[in-house]
């Protein structure tokens, strides 16, 4: 990274751009508790937006490390959402599907004349890249999720992409990654990092308790054992996501409850109901949905199980008149949620 950019990163610039979209503000509002990681990524997105990204290489290549359920995959989704208006504009390669060498070959497709050429359209084709762009931006967001699961030959394919932003498919078509931002996510080192944070049972007490640098070094150590230096040298930033603090988890719960209200409004239309939550209910949902081990991964499912599903039963039994406010509480006798109509 240039000197200028590293100064900008360290100074944590205040949000300053609204044109074409303030990606920094968008990301920070949605990815909670990971500002250090976000500020490694944001300058590259801004360089692209300013049309000042270097030529002959992808707009940015990021290795996202750290414990499970802390927002690595979600970051790529939110970048796609910020640029294109929907997280569907993401080309996601689930590396768990490419554990065998012959599976990795599907990424570029078979050469003409080879058995199965017709059926094996390259997964990494120019059309697939273009399909995830939009009228808002030409930048495609590509996520290679859980790269440690892929067979070793995936590293060779990635080397070409990261180095020259270029790939040739089996049927000899060029694929250009200059207008792509590439995220590589990995759980390497997550077990060792969990050991370092384990003394803080339940929630990570505070994001400062285990120094970020120490977790980062642990993650990098595991990554260096697995990937070659040439590969790692082509990455713009390796960022380590932190275990989420209780404050961060609480903010994520609020996000999920707001998203649930949006869904209810959208689906019920004029019959919508306004959901309110007691403090005890919020605490219950947090306890159920969050653990130091799985991060925020279970939170959405918990909100579905304890709020959305019982609400759906009440709606089909016509027990909630349209337009009413409903208080979602916590039942201590029989642990679970309660629903009360408010005046
Ligand atoms: N920092 C965060 N901010 C907002 N939501 C988050 C955050 N971390 C996790 N979540 C929520 O938890 C879900 C799971 O997170 P995500 O898929 O990003 O985990 P991950 O870090 O990729 O984990 P894994 O290593 O297991 O793949 C997300 O879809 C999102 O709803
Ligand atoms: Mg993930």
C-alpha cells in the first residue's frame, strides 16, 4: 500500500464521500465491531470508485481470517450490496466444492474436444463476472469462500488471477479480473485463536482483551504454513476478524430485529404489526443466539425460531388484528418468548 494510503488508514478518516455511494458508511453501518478490517478494504474500493486503481491487477485482493461467525462472508455480501444494491451480485465460489483436482478443473472448464466439454461451462467465465455487475457499478465482487478446503491446484489458478488479473478458460476465452475485487476467506488458525480467547467464557469480554496483533500473528502463522509466499505476496491485505464483543453482538441483534420488522412490513402490507421487545427478551435472544464459539452465526436462526415462527402461528390463527403493536417478552417459568397486544 502506498505511504499516503497507509497514513489515511491509520488516521481512520471520517466519512467523507457520498458520490457515487459512500461505501465506507454503508459497510460500517452493517459490519459491526470489525472497523480495523473494514479500513483495510475501504481504500481499495474508493480507489476504484475514483478510477485510480492500478491497471493489470484486480481492484483489491483481501484474505479474510479469524473465528467463525464474525462477519467474513458477510463483508463480501455487504460490499456487493453497497455497489450493486443487492447481495445477490456476488460471485461466490464455495471452495468446499473443489476439494478434488478434477473439481478444480471445472473452474476453467474443459478444452474443446475433451470429454464433457459441452457440459463444463467454466465457473470463472467473463459472462459470470459480468452477470454480477450492475448499472450502478462495473466492479464485480468475487468471494472464494473457505479457500483452505480447495485442492492445491486452486492456488495455481488463483496465482494467475491475483498477479495479472487474467485467466484463460479451457475453451481459450480470456477472463479479465481488473474490474473485480476478490475476497478469499479462510478459517486457518481459527482453532488456535479460539484457544487464545477461551478464558473469556461466554462473550468475548472486550475487543481489547486479546490484542488484535496477537490474533493476527496466530492467523498468519497458520496461513504461512499452508500457502506459498508467492501466493501471499499477491494479497493486498490479510485481515483478521476479531471475536465479537457483547456490545457488537447486541448491535447485530438490533440489526436482525430491524430486518425482521422490514420483512413483516413487506409481507403483511396493510395488515402489518409493529413488534416491540422487552429488555429481558433481548437478553434471552442474545443468550440463545450467540456464543464465543460460533460468533453471531446462530443469531438469525434464533430470531426466526423465537420470534418469526410463533408470530406466523398467531397471524394464521388471526389472533393479531392488523396495525396493532405487539410486545415480545420473555417467559421465565417456561423459558421462551411471549406475545402481548399493546393498546
Ligand atoms: N460483524 C458482523 N456484523 C454484522 N453481522 C454479522 C457479523 N458477524 C456475523 N454476522 C451475522 O452472522 C452471520 C454469519 O456470519 P458470516 O457468514 O460472515 O461468518 P464468517 O465469519 O464467514 O464465519 P465462517 O468462518 O464460519 O464462514 C451473518 O450472515 C450475519 O447475519
Ligand atoms: Mg464464511
